[in-house]
C-alpha cells in the first residue's frame, strides 16, 4: 500500500492543527495563472526564488507549456530591511531585458509578513521613471496564509480590472466574461459558445493561445493569446458582466460594478446541463439576445446521450475534491446523473461552499459528507472512503495514490494534473464539454467492470 | 582538444558572450560577465558562483527550503516531515521529486506519500505559530507513531520569530522520539545550496551516531552520499554493491531510512556522488569518526567502472576486486554493444546542459561515450569548487550570504574514532589513490566551451538561437521553452520520468533515450507541407 498509514475516519485523530495531503495550495500560483491570461504580461513573484520556481514548475507540469515569470529573489537582507529595493530593481531589469507590456506583481507570505506595500512600491517605481512609456505595472496582494490558490486567482484578476477597466461614458455593445479558473480549452469553448450566440465579448483572463500555444519552431515569450490592454480598458464600457464562479470571479465583478457601473450576473462555471443552462441564460439576458437554435441542438445532443448513459451512472458513489467553483456545478451534475457524491472536500475556505453543497446534496444524497477550509484535506477524504467505499474518485493527480490503494476508478480533474496530457486541450464546460466529461466518467466505470468482473459476467455488448 | 568552431553553426564564444551581455544594464552585465566564461581546461579560469541572483532576472534557481526538504530529506521514508508555514511549500514538495523508495515489507513505515503542514493562517502570522506547531506534532505522533519527526521552517517562520528548535526540544522530551527542526526559510541563502548545507548540519548533529548500540552487519561497510534515487538510480547501484560484497549501511538519501542514519557512523568508507549537496556530511564524518571519503561518479559506463574498481581497491580484498572486475567486464560488454549500434547515429551532435550542482558535469560522460560534444554547460546552484575543483576551496571568498549558514565546529570523537581507517587512507594516498577529491567540471570540458553559472532565461535563449544545439538539458521550467524552438530538451532533474540512468544499465537507458530524442521525426513536422508553396489565387465562394 502506498498510503499505508491512512486510518479509517472512525479511528483517525480528530485533527485541529495538522493538515495532511492538502486539497489546496497557496495564493500566488493562482495569481500567476491569471496573469498568464493577459496578453504581453509577465507575472512577477515578490518573494523568495522558491515561490516563483515552485509555481512555474506546477503550472508547467500541468500545461506542458512554457510558463514565464520572474522573481524578486529575496535574501536574508531584503527580508530584514524590506523588499522595496529588490522590486524596484526587478522592474527596471524586466522592462530592459524581457520587454513585457505589463508586469503583474503578486506578493507572497514572505513579502506580506514583512509588510511590503506593493501599491506604494509600484507607485514609487512609476514616480522614479522605472516604467517605460506605454508599459504598465499591476499588483495584487496574495498572502499565502489567507485563502488558497483560488483566492490568489481572484485577487489578481481584480488587480487587472482595477488597473485597466475604465468607464468612458460611452456604452459598448459587448459583454464581459470573467472566466474563473478553468482550462485554456474551456476558455476557448466558452468563446465558441459566445460566437454561436453572436454576442460580442471580452474575456478576462483568457489563457487559450497562451497555455496551449501551437508549435511553430519559434519561442514566443508573449504568445498571441491573452486579454489585451485595450480589451480590459473597454470592460468599463460593457453592457454587463457575466462572472462564472463565486470564489474566482465574484470579487472582480463587484469591483467592476463599483468602479465602472457595469452590472453583473454571477453564475456557476458551466459544467453539467443545469449550470450550462444558467450560463446561457445569463449571457442571453446580459447581452439581450435570444438563444439561437444551434445552442438548443447542442443541448439536445447532450441530453440524448446522457439518457443513453444514465443507467450506468445510477447510484454510483463518488468521492470528489478540488476547487469550490468547479466542485459545485460538478456535484450538481453528478446528482443529476443519479450518482451519489458521498465525500467532497476542498481546502479553499468560504461559507458559500457549504451552503451550495447542502442545497445540492442534503435531499438527494443522504449521508453525504462534505467539508472545506482548514483540515478539509485528502487525508480526511481518504479516511471517509475507508469508512464508506466509493465507485469513483474525481480530482487532481494526487488522487491516484488513493485510487490505486483502494482499487477505485479515478478521473483526473482539476489542478494540478501532473501525470497525463490532454486536459488542457479538451473542454469540460458547455454542453459539448459536459458530454465529453460524461463520456470520460462512463468509460472509467465500464473499463473497470471489464477489467474486474468475473469471466462469466464479461460481456461483449454493454 | 577544443571545441570545433569551424562548423558554421558555432559562433565565436567570446563575441557571443559580448553580444548576450550587451542586453543587460551596465552593472548587471559586469556582474554576469564573471559567471559567464569561455573555458580553458589547462588554466581553468576563476568563475563567479554561489552568489545572489539579480532580482528580476529569470533564473532556474529555487530556495533554501527546496534544497533542505525537497532534495536532502525528501527521499527518507521513515521520518514524518512537517512543514511549518502556509500551505504552498508543503504542497509543492509533495512527491514531486521522483524519489523512489522500497520498504522491505508492507509493515515498514513509508511516509513519503504524505504531505504534512501546519497550514499557517493570518492569526498564526500575527500571534505566532508555535502553539499550532506543537499541536500538529502531537497529532502527527498520535496518528502515525513515527520514530522521528522533522520540522521545516518556511519564510514567515523565521520572520515572526517562531523558535522551531525550542518546540522540537520540548516535544522530543514529551513524546520520547527524535524530533528536530530545520531553519531552512526560503530566503536564507542564494539558492537551494544553502538548504543542502542546513540539512547536512542538522542530520549530522541530531541523527548520525545517536545509536551506538546497533552494529550494522557485514564485512565491508559503506555509506553512499548524494544519491537520491531519482528514477531508481540507487536500486541499480545497490545491486552492484551487493554483487561486489559491499554492505550499504545508509544512503544519503535515496531509498533510505532515518534509522540507518543513526548508526551510519559505523562504516569503513563514505562515497560521495553529488558533491555539492552532501560533501559537508562526508567531511564532518571524517573529522569526528575518521571515516575516509572519496568522490565517485556512476553516470557514464566508464565512470561507473572506474568508481566501482576504486571502491574495491579501497577495501584491498582480492575476492572483491575479482568480483568487481567480472561485473565490469560483463556489463561493459552489454554497454559496448549498444554504443556500437547507437553512436553512429549521434556522433558529432552537440549538447548543452544547465542543471544542478553535479549533473551538468556527470552527464557529459554519457554524451562523450556517444561521441557527442558538450558545447556549453553550467550549474544552477553550485560553488566554485564544483566548477574548478576542490583545490580552490581555501581561496573561495566567504560572503555575507555564505556566512549566514552555520559552519558546524566538529571535533574528533576519541572513543569511536577509526584511526585504523586513517592509517589505511595514508597508506593508499601514497599510492596515488585520491581521497576528498573532486576535480570539478571545467578541467574536463573542452577549450572554447562556454561555462555559465546560474544561467538566465535571456542567456539560454540567445545560446539556443546562435548555436542551435541538437539537445539541451535542463529542468521542467526550461523544457517547453526550448522545445518551442524545435530542439528537444532532456530534463536532468526528473529524467523526463524515465531512467534509471546510473550505472551500466542506466547508461544503456540513456543511450537509447538519446537515440529516441535525436532521431524522432516529430520536429520535422513543425512546418506544414504547404508552407513554402504559393498561395492559391481565385476563390470558391460558399453560398
């Protein structure tokens, strides 16, 4: 057994201080991912070299693409005397050597603990003439000891809106999409849906064509994708904002409304039938367009396929872990398929999670356990699984250890996926993405049956 | 021999250096210039190494914590490691370094798949995290019942003044197991290297030698230092040692137990594989216990043969020497067969490698065996001695960053000092048998090759553009950057999830891997067949 020391929930210590096998990581990696979704932007980590190195490594392993970012390279001296000198020097060097349009600075637990004020330092950099004409600095405070990677993503996106979105007083016929933490493929798919709906839009951030850039024989430090400065500026003039995901996008939508008087609709990341329905409706009402037939056809295709698949899903128990914005619509979808999410954890804190899970699970999945925030970790999830076995595990790569030990089919989903390739290319949002997700789940269950059933139960037609 | 610059793709290295550094603001160009050299193996110029990375320069380097927890302590399976800090540091060092381990039975402890953290929150930063750390240690003890618990400090810990060492002492007293802490905050040094040193110090002072009762079995006892079992390298070597009749007592730290460290002072020899990360323990063990050490290299078939034979000669045992020679002959025959097949396809191709504190040197052996040329190399976190050889150690300037890391005062322990081993060393040394030896990378590289310390993104991009090497070796952060250029990158930290590459078996794996990487047709598909065809004129309009 790989996780040979994990105990059943009933035998495990009731932990108050010790997290084991976390279902979250820290803010800065989310800030880095969000900043990569802005065109011509170099994320900058204001802290020790290790932060930047670890975040780049995690993102690179997940996307199998270049992830460029720089660091303030703190030493003992900067930790004692403050990191202002390091950041100012970084800004000069980066503009001179790497020539980005924007440097997106995020803090770390180190720079936050010593009290570096990014706003003050970046203002000083501008005052000192360290920012060339037409170039920009954006900053976000992302202390690792508050929230999670999801919080960092949200804070960075909010930083871009704060810096660039501007209300000129002239309304623009377009809708803002604050995309939430999804794959580049998902962002691409949402853009396809917008095209079908004939809705002009600005999406922030947009990592498609950045973290799934084509092979051309040339390295482009700033790939073609990403939201541009003029697009971000125009967000202040848009008719409305559709923000997907309470945890990743709500703060930015509120900030944009406060700053530029652009009203917003907050909805879920469109995973599953109902969440996609709500997303389509939100876009339709925000843009004041009717829903085209092509959307109905895609939806019909999905429902038709789900009707064919449903018999295999019914009453299957599932353990799920990951980020709240994806877990909420995902669990709703699993329940719609007749599955039972029996164990759900997210390390990201926030009351909204429990409220939504309660609404999704209380009636239809009695006995389901869910937790988020402190000590809501994968050790807890595993100890619940040991108490009540499940038929499927869904979550990031780390679940493979539980899946192997307990012999449970395992769907890699979420961040990070370190041992497979493809997740960044095939969407799981929208009706077509949902169909692909349902197919992946079904294949896992059926492959398991084929591999494990006794010979006389092995059948050609299933 | 010198690099063959006559080939059109080989620019003049001195001119290239100037061109690359020109991009930097004045002071920075001057500083980078000292770590960016054109090699001369006979004179071996002085290189600047182990100095701060300039803020804003995109570096390969990580932090002190990564060197301590990730590299040195990560591979040991029977110690529970608690990371004291916000969640990220524990998360990123969780199973990400491919340290394979093999507990003898299902009942033996293995905590490697577990990431433990105090997950510090803002109130812990404001009011201190010691109470939470104590509770976390208690909970880890109650849940796992380990023989040892180690605590790793992350950046905020040192800044808010949490005393992890006091907490460790208190909980050690309370729980009756060995508990020790590392002050390995990320900012402590200029790179991972500081973390190696901190890890070495603590293991030496709090673990090695605490068990004076257990007598490790075997006639020829040895520790292997600086082999981390990436991709199963240590497993290959363990088999050789067994065949030779050597008893491996402890490995620092691939496939290892903390239990074995406790009595690891009872060996006759320490061999050192990765000089940078672990030479401190080798030196301290010699000072305190009189155990001689020498450098070995198991990357490359010839280097492996040489190292194994030296080990056997050290023990001065005829049977062992005979067995070792037989092993080498047998394995070299297999190696030669593959070289004969692969070398014609790869001969004359060029490689660059920028990695680690040892590998950028060691892996040149494998390329040489394939007839390939290393035209540029450098380390991520090495010191001058890793480049120029240990002879320069007395002349290395100790700067403020180095002084930051404690240099343990080690004294001879009379009761357990092995003066007979020191006598043996003196005798062998007279016979041109080197101890405490490491010649470094530069004397073994060709004249005209570039040697670059802590290479930056800008520098590596220009090198690729100007030289177009056939293969580039570095880490995951560089991999896809280089490959976008249409040039394959071999990861030498994680081996691209392949390996093992140590020993004879590993050499064969590496030759085959180079054959795959350098002959694949994938890179030839980058351009579509119509790329250079004229565009179609006229149109077919769809109604």
